[in-house]
C-alpha cells in the first residue's frame, strides 16, 4: 500500500449517474471524508443517462484535469437499453446515438475509452463492474431474470477488458451480488419513467425525503428504486473503490 503521508493526486470519477453520484448515495463525498484520502482531489466527470459511447465522446474533459486515478463506472444505461425497449428508444433519440446499444458495441466503446486514457494520461485506471438492477437474482420474472443475466455478462466484459488492457478491475458487481445472495429482496419487474420522476422530483425535492427514506418506501434494501444505490449499496461501492485507491 502506498504511504498515505505521500499520497496525493487527482481522482476522476467517470461514467453515468452512478459515477456522477446523482440520484444515488454520494459515494464520492464518502471517500472525500475519509482520512486516508485527505490528499486526494476527487473530480466528478459523470453524466446521468450516458451510455459508454457518450462517455467516450466527452473523455477529453477527463483528460484535461490530468488525473492520477480514473474510476470508470459506465454501462448501466447500455444494460437497461437491452432489457427494456422503452429505455432503448428514449436513449437512442435523447442522446442521439449512431446505433442502438448492444453488448458488442459496449465492449468496443469500453476498449476505446481505456486505450485513449492510457495513451493520453499516466493515470491508474480502475474499471468498475456494474451493480445488479433489482434484488432477486433468481426471480422467475422475465425482466428480472434478463437483468441478472445482463449484469453478469457485463461484469465479464469489464473484467476481460481490464485484463486485456492491463488495468485494474474493481469488483463492485461481485461484492453487491454476494450481499444480495445472502439477503435477497424484491424483483425489478418493470421500468416506469413515472416512478423515477416521482421519487426524484416529488419525494426528494418537494417533500425532502432522503434516498434511504425513499428506498424504504419503495421496499428496496440496496437501491432507491431498483436501479440507483441507497446508502447501503453505495457504501459497498465506496469500499471497493477505496481498495483500488489504497493499492
């Protein structure tokens, strides 16, 4: 482990809403509060709703800060696009994508992101596997079963790219799955935009409920809404990222 008295540098957190810590437990603030990270500066480069292709398109903003560490968490929206046609249609139009997201296209973009970071920075790069969506990985519901299968597939892609490119792999999927397997919750059976707007605009901004209060209202253990992380899920992410920073 690096001597923490000598530890310094910029940590760029890159990806979509989980990386941005928007609509989720703010795991970046949690890391900033920890004494062992007092000499690190965390830079948020997450944008909600982005697929990996869009992360690649705006990578110059990450490169411009000359990061010493890059924590990449991208692909959750690529995954949702494959599971739910309504998400795929909205993402493709809203983000003006050149093609509909697939696992193969995700891998290509992830490889391109890593290679560009390697060629333009001296940062240590950590590829973070994605959280499970929903909390019943053995559900017979077809949507939850598909989400569980995709989460496992994407974790495999991320790990393969990390090994192929010689960068770090941050096993968030595995750590969260272990907890969910020990104490499973309910299935994510349907994607409804109305539910997300209700939680984030009405319950959070108007009624001023915390994410954990909203999670309890919705019946989730590790998520706010089945997709985004509450404190319990976010702390798992913070801890695996800490292990990466401590190496």
